């Protein structure tokens, strides 16, 4: 009986570890996506701002 309890608790721990790893992986993917969008937004802003600055200096 105790061996069965130990086995089931080990199985539960393994399942919990997999779940945590899965959540961490998904969160990391989400953060990578957000970071990618922010970097593309930053490059867009950097592309736009020099032209806006050039227009301002032209005026």
C-alpha cells in the first residue's frame, strides 16, 4: 500500500512538474511575442521620427 502511495505521489509530482514547465514555456513564448512586437514598434518609431525631425527642420 505504501509503495502504491509513493508511486502515485511521484506520478503527481511529475505531472505537476510538466504542468509548471508547460506554463513557463507558454509564458516565455508570450513574452517573446510581446518583445518582438515592441521591438518592431520601436524600429517603426525610429524610422518615423527621423523623417518627422527632418520635416520639422525643413519648416
